C-alpha cells in the first residue's frame, strides 16, 4: 500500500464532472507524475489532496489517515508539503527567515506563542535552515530579501522551504509552467538532484511530458477527469491512448 | 542582556535615558524668552506623549507587523479608561489595581472584537473594527449610561465607596497615587533661567512606556514576531507550511488591545475622568496617523509619531492671533494683517491643517515615515559604502491584502 491512496474520487462543479473514479496510489520513495492535457482535472485533483477542495465521492488516505475535511495547515502537519506553480514565498522576509519558518512550524505546530524567545537564540533551527540552504547552494543569499530573488532562485527557495520540513510527500504543481527552456532544465536538474541525494516521495502534476519522463518512476495519465493509464515512463511514451488524449498536441507527446 | 542583542540593549538604554531626561531636554528655551512657548517640558504634555507612545507602540505590533489596519483601537483605550475609573471609585485611588484592570479589560474587549473582525482581511477588516468602535462609542455615550455616565463622562465623587482607602474627611476629591505618591506632585527646579518640572505622574507614565517598549522589542525579535511578519507577507504560504495565521493575528490584536487598555488606564490615572469621546473614530484615526507618520513596522516610529503629533496639538494650537501679531509686529500693517490672517489658518484652532499637510508630505515623500527620513539623512553621510539597491528593496505596502 502506498503512502498516498486515492480511491474512487469524484468531483462535480455544476454541470461539469471534473473528476470521476480517480484511483491512484503513490508508493514511498518514488516519483509519481500525473500528467494530462488541459482540462483533464489535474489541478482539481491536487486541490483535493491538499484540503482546498473536498471531493464529492471517494476517499483520500495519506499515511493511513483520511485528509478529507482537514484544513491545508493540518494536512501539511500530517507530512504533505506543496510547491506552487508560481513560487509562494515570504517576499518581505530574508531567505534565511523563509527557511526558518517551516522549521518552526515542524517543531512548534500550527500556533505557538513564542513571543519572549529570541530568533537568534534558536541554534537548532538556525543550523537546520542554514544546512538546507547550503545543500541547495543558496547560503550566500541567506540575508537577501526573498522578494528580490530571480524567478529560478525563488523556485529553489520554495523547494528548500518544503524540503526542510522533511515531508513524507512533496507535491509539485506544474513546477515548470511558464518557464523558459533553460529555467525548465534547471528545475528538472534540481529535482533530479533532490531525488538522488535524499529519500523522498514526490507527486508531480505536470502538463508537459518532457519534464517528467526522465524524472518519474511511474506516470498516471489523466484525461477528462479520469485516469487513462498508469505505467512506467517507457510504456507511456508509445501508448496510443496517450497519443490520442494529447491529440493536436502530439508534438508535446514526442 | 535582558534577552536582547547588544545593539538593541544600547537602543533601550538610550530610550530610557531620553525618557528620564525629558523634563530637561524638552525645555530648551529660557523662561520669559520669545521662544518659551515652544517648550514642551511641562507634565501634562509629557504624560500625554508617554501615554500615546504606549498606545502607538502597541498598535504597531498589530499594524506594523501583520499589516492588519484596525480603525477601532480607541474603543480599547476608552474601555481601559472606564475600567480604571471604576477602580478609583470602588476600590482605591492607588493606580496599580486600576492599571491592572484596564489592561485586562482592554485584552478581553479586543479578544471579542478581534475574534469577529479577523474573519476578514484588508479593507473589510478595517471597516469591521471601525463599526465595532462606533458601536462602543454609542453604547458608552447613551445606552450604557449607568456604567459610563453618558455624555458627562465618568468622574470621581465624594460619595464613592473606595473600600480600601481610609475615610476621606477633607471635603475635597482625593488624588490618584501610587502607594501614597500623588501623581500630580511636581518638584520644580530653577536652573539656568529655566524652570524644570519633575512630575511623579510623568515618571510613572514614562517608565511604564519604556517597559512596554522593551516588551515590544522582545516581540519584534521573537519567532512569534517573525510569524506576524509572515502573516503580512504571504498567508497562503503560511497555510501550506503548516501554520494557522488566524491565532497569530488574533494574538497580535489582543496584545495591541492590552496596550491600548493600559494607555487608557494611565490616562484616567493622570486625570481621573473618562468620557465617551475617547472611543470616537477620530481617536482611532489619531493612532493610525501616529504610527504611519513615525514609520509603521519600525520600533521607534510610533514613539516619534506620538511625540510629534502631541507636540503639535499642544504647541501649535496655542499660537493665536495675538501671538502672531507679536511676531509680525515689525512689518507694516498692510503686510502684517494678511500674513497674520494666513498664518492663523494654520495655527491655533487650525493646527489640524498643518498636521494634515505634514502628513501628506510624509506619506508622499517618506513612505517609511519619520524614521525613513532619519535613515535617509544618515545615509547621506555614508552613501558610498552601501549604495546597493539590491539590498535595500522597496518597502512593502502597509495594508494586508
């Protein structure tokens, strides 16, 4: 049984059946990609996993526990961290502070009134954050305001913020959307590096097949709200059903 | 030291020294000189500056850190004043129980209003707090007359029980005091042609305000303070980082409400009466002005803003036409009269006009307030070293989205 088990999930918006009978299992320490053409229901599925939407039918089990009806911060505390399409960081804070905040969240929970402790006396947290930054080669930028970073660095910082929590599952929502080819390649390299250097389970929602072929251990193809096939990347490439789903986008599927 | 970095500790000591020396520093002009009316070293004004500094420093914990702009903080100030007055009437003229109760009432009241108002953010939050404050004002003004004495305001009376105090047979109203030390007792020292007034009430307010400044400094440097800045920066990221922004914001709201309650309690302790006008929206607006004028989100800003506005209110409003005629008396009448007329619009009762113009200038040219002004002047002297826009990013907007 996988760390994430999606069973028979369905979601309807008015007359539109966005998801129906979605079954998905993400095994521990694998990279699982969920791809599909526009409107396949990728974002809806993701929002059901993180607590932003509640599916009409079915269940989502994470680590044996249901995530349905829980708030985003509660789901994060269960061990799911999320990377956004456009990096979501604390722009007014320094890079180091950005990475310290998730450390505090892991140690102290959703709320703690630590009003009379000193940030600079938190040696453990500082060390943890600095280690993470040096792992991702961002330590020299630790004292810059995060809002002044380049787009690529913001993505890198967001990854650092998620990884420092040592999540049981890292969710990535189209991590390369809207990026130039060079930036896309950098991001893929970063993800490969992360996969190679630490035990991690990732679920990547992606439109662009290129991004995930070299990265994913398994790929689920979503079309019109329901999984079409699930297989290893080599078998996905040649699958005629997948070509059909991406019809008109065959170049993407190459 | 005291849980502060060395730099902050020195900063605190400087603030403490300035507070202690204020009766001297604010009296730079000799008695009977033409400039004597610009002296601010008299007890009433100094007490006000210290009290409003507490109010603004507390407000800045909410507004400066989380970006939530409350337009109703005067309600907590007023509630604190009423609470203190009831302690004076029922229990004792000692200001200690009065201050303790005013802080508690400020905290409770802000918990109630904050819990409801913080369901919204941005302009909706501001409007909710404004509505609550106006409701409180009207309650105090009419509905709750038995508790607040309506438009007359709550005052001391000879018939008050004051169960802890000895029987008062003097036939006059008792003074507020701290263990026998009357708030209105002043030692006057004549020196160098100046009269320095060392007032007990001022030193009580001043020392409490330094203490509250210290508390705020600790909050600013704590992980909690960092979370409050995170609230202002990106609540979405906070949620997906496993943090719940609501309790953090509510805690900041209640802390600032307690600061406001304390300020209200001290106001009543210095001058034992409390009226509903203390809760009016203009009073809420005043603390917003102070914080922005001084520099929201900075430590010293609200203190500067409070001092600046209270100084203007008291000094500029005293410059009437007679004084102006005195200043311009050297000029011929044909020039003197229009000049006096023009200047009178901006002084005396027209001091709000000067304040308004200054506020606009600060907001347009110094969005970071007086503190930014100070930093820019400081920057002129060491420009070559740190001319690096990358490390001095533009300030974030004040209000949370």
